C-alpha cells in the first residue's frame, strides 16, 4: 500500500473518465483511496482518464471491484455516507472520521434508490439552487473530502492511526 488512506471514496458505476481522473488526483492530494464499482463507462486505460489524473496515477491508492457486494466484502463493513441530490441532510452536518467510506453515484443516474432507502440516515446532499439539477461528480467528491479535512483542521483527528477497515490489512 502506497499510503494509509484517510478516507475511502467510492464511485458507484462512474461513466465519465475525466471525472474519475480528477477524483483520483484529489485522492492523492488528501491521501484517500479511490474505489471503482463496475460497470464502468470507460476502459481503465482511457486516455481522458489518465489525462485528468495527470502523472499522479502512480501515487494513487485505488481498487476496482466487480459489484456492490464485492465492495462490501473488501471493505469488511458498510459505508458511512451516501451522497445524493435526493437526500435532505446537508453534507456539513456529518462528523467525518478517519477511514470513513464516502459513496457517490454515477453521473447520469446517481445511486440506486434501494441503496439510498436502506441508508436514509447516512444519505447526505450538497445543497444548490433549484435551477441546478446536480453538481459535477468530481466537484462533489472534492467538496466532501475537503470538508472532512476542514473538520480535522487539515489533518486526521488526533490519535487516529491509520485505516480502520479490514481491507487495509489485505493490501
């Protein structure tokens, strides 16, 4: 493992390579791990994916899983937060902890309704004016990731010593 992730950013069925590349770059910047849940709307060797991530791919801690069930098995627990335009609780109301798992849906469909319904207390939104249907996925991931860092005053909380997920021990 290249680094001990402070957060786990999950992209559920991402479709647009530059968004995924930008999120990968954000993950390197803050020390998060990026998870991609298939199917993907692009190939992992996509030029635009690599271009958006620039030369940071060698520094990125990331993993691709074939299904939601495989993600849960690799994580060893349920994710902490789910982000959706359909949620009502603002992302700033959550108290983020080191090792939290943040789940973002695809650009065109978001997260499946059944997933949101089974995690209503963990569903968060980034408020915006009604004229805007949704924000860009890479912007959302960055907004939330840096909110976590802001809460930690730029660093993980005192006493936090590494990723607390079973999957961190597997790598």
